C-alpha cells in the first residue's frame, strides 16, 4: 500500500508547510528559513518515493524482494508523516483576535516551539541518512515494469456454466426480444453489473441461440479487455459491412476503448445491434437511447433463485436436496454471497467436496474471508474482483479500501462517509468544487463501477446510504495490508504485534484483544457496538496522541471523554447517539477540528470557545426529547460565530440570548450550505432574512418557530437580492399569514416541508408551489384550514412523493387529469374528516405506494378488496395502514 500511503503523507507535509508560512508571515524570514527547509526536504523525499513507485499496481504480485523494498518505502513514508505530525502537534494553535495577543502567545511558547523545531530537524536528517544508507537509491526504488500486459494476461474470463443461469431467465428473455426488434438504425444494448454477476453468461447464452444466429447475417464477439491488433480488428469489422450484424463488446473498462471500436463499426443493415457488457455503468450508458435497453444485474439473484443455484451445486449427488442439519449453515453461507451468481457457484462447489457436517460448514462460514485470497480455495472470487480494483485510480483505491473499516452488512450514510473521507485527507477538489462535492463524485464513481452498492436513495435518486457486499469487504481486508486494521468477531487480530497500526476499526469486540499493543501511531479510531467500556477507550486515547479521526457513534458514553482534548490533530469527532450531556470549554484547543457530530445526544448548549475552531466545516448538534421524540436544537452562545468562515453545515441550533446579534452574525458564514434554526419568533425574521441573503451557496434551510402558534416572518426575502437561488431543500415550521411570495423563484427546489402553517381557508394553498420545475417531494403538515385541496391539471410535473398530514378540516382531495404525472408515493396521515379517496387517484398511473397513518375507519373501509372504491387503486402495488400504539401494519395491497 506504499503507493497509497505516500500521497497521504504528502498531504501532511503540505499542511505543515502551509502552517509554517502562516505562523511566520509576520516574523523575520531569516529566523524561520531552517524549519521551512526541513519541511520542504521531507516533502521532497516523499515526492521522490512517489515518482519511483509510480502507480505500481504490480506491487502485490511482484517478487518478494520488490515487496520487501516497497514495505521499507512505506515505513519511511510513515516515519516522515509521524515526524511531521509530532512537529505540528507540539506547536500551539490558537485563534487570536488581534496582533498583540498573538505576539504574547508566541513569546510564552517560544522555548516549547524551538524544541519542537530542533527535534523535527534532527529526525528528518536521520531519515535522510536511512535513505542514503541503501546501496543504491535508484536501484532500490527501480520502478516495476508496466503492468498492462500482466493485467491482460491475468484477466481470466469467467463465464458461468449453462446450469448456473438460474434466476437470469428474465434478462435473458428480454435481451432476446430486443435483439429481434426491427430498427432502421443501429441500436446499442447495455448489460451492466459487478464481476461475477452473470453479464457474459446471459449475453453468451443469447448470442449462441439458433434464433439469434438466424436473425443476424454476421456476428462478432470482441473481448475489449484483450483487444486484437488494430489491423486484425479492422479486417474483422469490415466483414460486417452491408449486413445485419450483431456485435458483442465484452468486458469494456474504458470509454476511450469503446470509442475506438464503435467508430470503426460500419453502418450495417436495419436491425443491426451492439451489446456492451461492463462493470462500469458510466462507460456506456450515454450510448443507450432509453433505460429499457439497460440490463442492470447489480442487484443479484432473488433468494429463491440463489438457494436453487446453491443447492444444485452443493448437493449435486442428492439432486439438490439440502439435509435439515445443514440448512442453518447453508443459509448463513449463502447470505454472505448476497446473490452474486459466480460467488454462489464457487462456494457451493467447494462445499460439495467437503464433509457435509455442520462443524465443517461452520468452519467455512467463519473463514470465508481467508478462503477468497490468492492461492486459496475460493481465489476465483478474488481474481474476478481484482481487475475492478486494478482499474481504479489511486484516489478511488484509497476510498474503496476505507469501506473495510465498517462492519459486515453495515450501511453508512453518504454524509458521514464524506465527512470521514475529508478528515482522512482523501479528497482533492477539482476547480470550482467544494471538498464535499468532490467526495460525493468519488462515491458516485465507485457506485457506477459496481464496487459499492447504494442501499437507499432519496426520492430524486441521490445516494442516501451505501455499503460493499460481504465478499467485497473480505477482498478489501485482504488487499489493504496495514492501511487498515480490523478487529471483528471473525477476525479478532489481523496484525503482528510489531506492525504499526494506522487506522483501527473495532467492530463488536472488546479492545482488550489488543492489550499491550502500541497505539501511538494510530491516526483513525472507529468503534462499533457496545463491547468497549469508556475506561478502556480512555486508556487507548491517552496513548493515541496523533489521532485525526475519532468516531464513537453509539458507544455507551455518559460523559465527554477527557482524553479527547489532548488530541491536538483531531479533525473529526463523532459522539452521536451517546449519552453525553455537555461539551467542555477546552474544546477550543482542537484547532484542526473539521467535524463535530453531536446528533442524538443530551447536549443542550455549546460553549463560546467553539468559535475558535476556524477549520470547522460541519457542526451537527441536536437532541431528541425522550418522551415526545421531537427534535430539539442546541443552544449556542453569543460570540464571534463569523470566525467559522469554512462552515458548510450548521444544524440544528437555537439562540436564547442576544438573538438579533447572533442572527445578524450568521450573515458572515457565506460558505454555508445547510442551516437549521429553532425557537425563532416573529420579530427575528428581518435579521434572519438579511443573513440568509448573504449565503449564496445555501442549499438547505430549516427554520422552526418557538411553538405552533408563533408566526414566521420571512417576507424580507422578497426584496433584492432575494432568496438563495440554489436552495434545494426548504422546511418552514411555524404559522404563516401567507405562503412566502419568493417561493416560486426557487427553481432548484427539490423538497419542501411546510408545517404548522395553518393557512386560511380562503388562500389558494397550492398555487405558489404547483409550478416549481424541480419539486420532487412535498410535505404538508397542519398546513391549511380549508376543507378541500385541488391539484390542478398539468401541475406538479416532477412530484414523486406527497405527504398530507393533520389537515383537520380537509374532507376532499381532487386530482385533475395530468396533475402529478410522476407521483410514486402518497402518504395520508391524521386527516380525521377525510372519508373518501382522493378524487382522480386512478389517474396517478405511476403510483406505487399508498401509506396511511391513523386515518378514519370509513376511509380504510373503502380500500378493502370488496369495497366499491377498490377498483380505483388496483394499480397501486403497496397499500398499508398504520395506527398509533399498535405494532405492525394492516396490509391492504
């Protein structure tokens, strides 16, 4: 992992250089040149290592000598990084409001700082001596030969056997029909999915069928990962001219390879087709004219089909019959395969040759991770995943390997993952991008390459949470080396006692398993589960002085860990879902902190020292009332909140004292993208609006009044320069005299929630919302006091989710023809006077879910299967009714 370790160490060196220049900008340059020179020498050493290693994908499979050399290079890189971190941590970092206090601070810490500089300079010189002690630096770091040939030679085409096409009949049949279509122009069909998902199997099966062979006058199969010579390829493609042809471009990795081949294709006769198989949906999706010609196999086999394939392979001598005593372990093993046909086939074939006893199968279940490594029983799985990993650029490799830090079956939220990547230093934004935007593009690319799976998506398709498949996680852990160290129940110790731990993930085991180990090199600590006691974690923190990332989400903590304040390099601190009640004033000592996540804690206020954290990007602080479950904001003190100039997210805060002063100061946070405020009163509207107008990048705004009867006054946003034009999410909770006139200007708005509005019955309740061009989600809670609501024809053109709740007077909902043409989910809740189905609900032809909460019995009765109105909702796939206080739901589908 040296080729990955060095870029991260370089980032530390660059940060150190930047700090040196910042601190010494007002000093005599002659007195600070030495330390600048030392940091620059460290940076140059790392650059030299990186240049020699290059992007050497062959390191893992090279000679033992090369692997040892690379390990030494990595060790040197870590030594340099340790020296840099130690130096940075020994220099006090404090925000000073004036030059006088800054000068006093430097005088007070002069000796301490001088000692740190001398130690760092000595350490760098020692490292340079180690480098020069090698007999020949150039030969020591001789770059390995180009790996492109090796990649192609080792890329074994894995095609499932005919009997393994179980569960793939539907895409096979659909593909066959599409091939037989008569078209006037050349048509492209895309088959996409992860390695081992059955792409080539399905296409080969259809390609070889007699019906397809007869339909096309000429056929060609090109493995794009191992293309023939240009002249041979050109000659082969020329045979297609003036014929109805079928060309399969199998295993496409790069858009440029695809471009070269498709440009060489002749026009062909009507009905000609091109099939592309790839693991990366981004490579060719733009070439397909509609989504119906994209066959996505990434979801894997259904359980019944997976079970059928597994049993046919594992119990082939008993015609697929699974003995009852093996059923429990068979299902546990199959669950780990997660529907991937090649994995199921390989694992089941291995089991067929083992003793068929619960003890033997239990052993395999627990050792499945080690079995997929090279030269092991299931190395075929590793070989299938290897090309996907090899084709990743280095910045995506790092992000991909990081998924090994999370437990099996664990879905991580998009935002949490992005915040972790940022704190680790993995993200380098492009021109005009924020770091958060760049990180999200990294994630989307990994998902597009079918290495990471989106487990949930927002209504507009944006990824909400993601994970890697279990076998992919095992592959990651086998590849990661000491890039990450994982302790979990199946693998309680993955490193030798002499290895330095850099990133440590404790997953549902006790950290005492590492008793006696050296934690002084740990940069990242993630803890999952409740097995570690607060005292044990405190002991680890006391020796982990260079920690940058600390995530204790869900750990049973009752108090803020004292040792956290002694972590001067900390960038990320997550204490979400713990029982801590307060944050110490000394939080201001964590000068590099970027993320403070205190969601779902019992913290009720933050000290003003929080404003000293100038690198802060995400301040996430809110609690939930134990009895009502309502979200409560956290109180902040009056102070220099404008100093948090890098802040991207400030959510969810309340201001009790000097409200107008604090609300006015919010206008200095011009980089803010998400803002959440609670306990607002009508009189504060003007100050808030003036501040919001100074936030041009704001994309999420959540404003809540002190009570249901308190008005929100946001009319000031009507005046120039108007509301933030890129606002995408808006939540207004509080009474409104009228719907704000500026809402129709929000052309980027995708989600809006209006709660406690209580608009008068004579107000046209939907007019200001119905023409928003990108609105996909609308939530109306206690919004309107009228008795009817009409969704007009051809309005709400992109709306996909609608929730209507607690409209007490509402007794009629009308959906005109052409209204909400894309609606997928309709939720009705606590509308006590609504006894009839929305008139025109049968016009919502794409409606998939009708969800009902505490609705009148008369309303529910009309949905029963034998009721008079049932025919109106026969097209709705899911119809469910829920009542408060009862468990489960009534399925009316």
